[in-house]
């Protein structure tokens, strides 16, 4: 905080992203971490290549690690818990972390490789308890290092949502399945876009909060985030010891027309944890004028549509894992789909926990465990989420059977 009790957020831009990290961190006050166990928590949730704005840029993480190590004699950990069916170590390797993980002063951990700890959430609106990584009680200080990205279900995914990776394995998916119609109806009176998922994410704020935030906007992710949009090179780093303030600044430079209502979990966190922080006016930025950093990027689509005349997607309350899988399936197999399906006889796909029997055609591929209660009404594909290759294999098998 500064003299006016406003949280401080430092912003820097440089084509040399390492210099941007140093400059941003030099402007904020980090407590003495010597003797502590420090977790570096990047967003490495998928097995993808670097610089796509999907996983955190390893150069940013490497610079943060060396910056802290040069100043504090601490025990440094690095880890994440990726989406289902993803190998954590392989995700780090493919994303460009090979050399960093060879450093003897940095211990890689798979946040899911220990038995979880159960944490009560006494003030949770929809989430009353949650299982967290088995490393939870060993960590003294958490550094959240997310990508600045748009999100198809949450508006944006920034430093606080990055902490969702501390949730144990498949328990992350429970946040997508919660039903609280009465609570939702009441909150919609003031936050029109809110969903149960937003409420559940905000509930985590009473037990999980990052201590230091460095938002990686070297490559931001616009449009259909968290993984099906486009990378945008911004060469920017945002640093703060206040996660909400950092996230608000990230929105100010990427979505300057938005307010917290456009990212409902941040609106709820503002009301419950930081009532004095509602907008950019409540934050001290360094530099004072951040207009030079503003670069509007494409926001998430208001409705999810498939731009294929020969594909019919039935999507009701799906999670980002299934939806991203379907988009990648269609994008990577367009030639195959165009060869075997027509507008008159389309490829029918269904995802989401809100699907009812009346929504389905008899030849629909039912993707994901959320829809398993309707498996007698179509071609069910097991998984949470099933991998793209499995879905394609079953579609091909079905085509073979239909031609016999």
C-alpha cells in the first residue's frame, strides 16, 4: 500500500520480457522470503508449445525465479495441476521449461502427486469445502504467474483464477457442476452475467490467495480463451502484492470498456475481501498514467457458435475443457468432417451438464461425463474431458458401421 492506502501495481513493457519483469518487480515491495518455502505457480495447464498465450511464458518464470533467488535464501518450488488427461511434467517440458527444471535450486512438483488436504470454506456461498494439493501446508508464500487471457465462461482468467490449479485433480470440475438457483437469482439482480462457476471461484478467496502476482502479458490470449483463441504479443508485465488490484489493471489495459461486472468472480471478491477496491481509481499504478499500455484485445464471444454448416453443436452449460476439446477437434479435422458430413446430414455433437433428452438427436455424439445420464439417447464418449483423438476414433468407427 502507498500513503493513501491504495494498493500498488507496477506495469512495464519491453520487447526484452526479462527486462520488463525486472523493471516491474523493482517498483513493488516484496517481504523477506529467506527461510520460507515459495511456490512459483505459473499457468501450465495444457501440453502446448510456447508463446501461444495459453501457458505462462517460461522466460517470464525463469526471470522471476532468478530475481527472487538473488535476493532471498528460500526453498523454491514450481508446479501446477493441469486439466484432466494432461501429464504435468510433459506440459512443462513442451511449454519450454526444460532448462528451468534442470536448475538444482528449483524443485518441480506435480501438485496432484500427494494425497489432498480437505479445507473447509465456512463463508462459502456455494462451495463449503474443497480438496487442495497435498503440498498446501508446506507452502509459505505463493507467487501467481498467470497469462493475461480471456475466458469463454468467466470473462477473463488472471492471477486469482490461476490459483484454481491448487485444487486437487478432478475436484476442479466440481466447480462447474454446482447448482444454486436461489443464490444465483439473487446475485443476478446486480451482476447480470454471473454463473454458479463464478460464485464458486470467488468462494475460494476466503482460503486461497496469492501473495505476489506477476501477470504475463508477453503474449496475451484473446477471444475464445482459455485455449482456443489467438495469441497477441503485448510485451507487458504487471506486478503487485494485491491480486485484485493486479487483475483490475490487467483488464484496464486489455478491456478498457469493461468493469468488474464483466468478470463476476472479481466483482464478488471485491465485495467480500477488498470493498475499497472497485476500479482503477482505487489503485496506485506505476507509472501513474498507464494509457500507453492500453491495447484492447478481442473479448470472449457472447454466444458460442460453430462456423461449420455441416456441424450441429448442442452446448448447454459445458465447461471450458469439453468446449476447447470440441473446438480443437473441429479445427484440426475440418477436411475429414467436410468429406463425411453435409448440412443435410451434419455431425451432431452435444456437451454440457444442462443437456436434456429433448435437446438430442438419435445420432448425436454425447461428449463428456456430464452427459452420461443420457447415454442411451446417443453415442456416449466417456471422459472429463475425453481427448480429441478418442472422440475422432469413435466418430470414425461409427462411420464405418453405418457404411456396412
